[in-house]
């Protein structure tokens, strides 16, 4: 059966999903809403925002969309899966209730405590003075999280009382991310890594593990960003660690959501940390990670459209991964994650021997220009991680733009 497929979103993650879907013999017509310049070469871009769920639903009905795949969390938190299902449309993404595992830090923490899933100790607050008093009694560093969606920027690791006060003021008094509580957690140390799984109810199918780099600058310096690069094949994760992550964290989380009456269907993302006291959950997300998706999907040998359909329909999917390493380096606008200028011409994208996924680009007078904080990611594949790193570093240098910067140490934690 030839299918009409719609992907919702506009960043590098969606470009990677579109890239994989474009290789499927089952896909006849491929749409993306709203898409981006890079996606436009593989799919028809539709000018509907990812949170305009009613318009997206009408588009899916009018264009006889057989399958919709959701990229960003904002669409899921807006209840897009529930709406599509109520109209008999097939959609790969969790319900609004199941999305709470990402959209509410408090929901996620309570779930983990109830079902014995290992995570940091925590308390939640909606009162500034109470939160501050609790922090004063504790130790530093401490982790302060906004209890809601904040586009990857709602987490502060406070190393002193001043930083903690600033974070609490921004979240609870200035309402920087909107109305919401804060969750204060103990600070864990260790190597962070990401475990993404295709999930339907109690069925869990893991993807290759990856590691994201959140800080803006080399040596993990600077502010937290949406991710400055990622890689696969993690040498610090052994077979026992992999088994623990799947059997003691990802599967119990999927089972817990079923038992709580909000079964999960989509991609469940575990942001995990290997600590001295074992692997613990830092956070869960309810969708493909970004930029992890961009380094994971190039390893997929199977037909991703068939995987989506089989998981949705409760069949056992055929999932085969290439035995190789991938590494991706993000090119970001100077100033990101703070304020930055847009509209700078980017040259050399076509010269790259690897994959370039567009994140924040636009077309101006026929030229590709910067249009976001994170602009593009260059992903290279090789038999070993060191080779993938060397290749990515040399390929990223082919891209010329006066207002971009990138980290040169992506993957260094592995060596």
C-alpha cells in the first residue's frame, strides 16, 4: 500500500525523520508542517505551525493522510494525538495524558517514585519563599527544574545560593516559562546518555544509545542549549548497563503509564545518567530527541514507515541497525542560546560528504540563510567513533558563514 505521510515539526529532528521516510518504498506522498528549507527537497512543506492542531487535523483529513508522525513536544502537549484519533486518523505520538511524562516534571517524578524507577530525590514547590528555604537547608550544586515545557531551557544547575535565587525568581515570580511549579532535585554526577525506544503500551523496542552535549562551548562550558552535538556507540555503556536501562527503566516506565490508565504510543526518551550508584533517570521525554535523532536514524537499515505502522498496529516490527558509529556537530548562531541575529548567508552545504540536517534556515533571494539559534547539524558515519569524529570535524569546516560557531569536542567524553 502506498501511503500519504505527514510529519509535524520544523527542526533537524524532523529533517532526519523525513530523510528516513523518503527512503521507504511504502511512502507515496510526503508532507511536513511547517518544515524547513532542507526538508523542502524531500517533502512538500505546509505552512501550518506545529501547535495549530485543528488546522493540522483538517489538512490530514483533506489530503487523505494515512500516517502522521509528530516531532515536537508542543504538539503532543496540545493534544494532537487525541484529536487525530478522535477523527480516525493514524498518528504516531502519545496522548496528552501520556505526554505528561515530559510536560510535567512533577508527574514524571511521582510516577518514578511510585513504580520504583531509579531517579534523584526531589521536592516540588509553587511558593518562592518555601522553595528558597528548602534550598538553603540543602547542599550545592542543586538542580532546579520548571514543571512544564520550556524548550530544553527550563533546567538550572545552581552552584550557589545566588544562582538558585535567580532561577527561582525567573520561574516562580517572573513566570519566565508561564504558570507552573518548580521541582528541586539532588544533583547527580556521572555520564549522561539518551535511550530512545519505539513504544506501544507494554511493548518497548530500543534504538542505539547516544550522548547529547548540552553546553554551548568546548569543555562543557557556557549555558545549557537545546544540544550542540551528539554521537552513538558509547564506550562507557556496557551490555549490563544497556540491559539495566531497558529492563529496569524504559520497560517499567512504559508499564507504569499503562497501569496509570494513560498507555504510551510513540517514542519514549529516557535521559539517563550512569552514576557511582548505578543508572538513574534525569528526565523522560515523550518524543524523538534532538539532536539524538539526527545521529540515530542514519544507522537504521529497516524501513521506518513499516516500523511506525507495525508498532502502531501492535505487530512485531523488523528493526535492524547498521554496525557503525555516527557523530553530529551543530552549527549555531553566535550569541545562542541568548540573543542572536538572523539572515546570514550559509555557503558550502552541498560540499559536505555526510548528512546535513537543517534546523533553523530560510531562503532569501535564492540563498540559504540563518534563521534560528541552532542552524544545522553535520552528521558523519564511520566504522569507529574516532573516525566519525575526525570526519565530522573536517566536513563541518566546509560550511562557511560569518555568524556561526560550533563545538570542536563533540564525542571527546568517549576517549
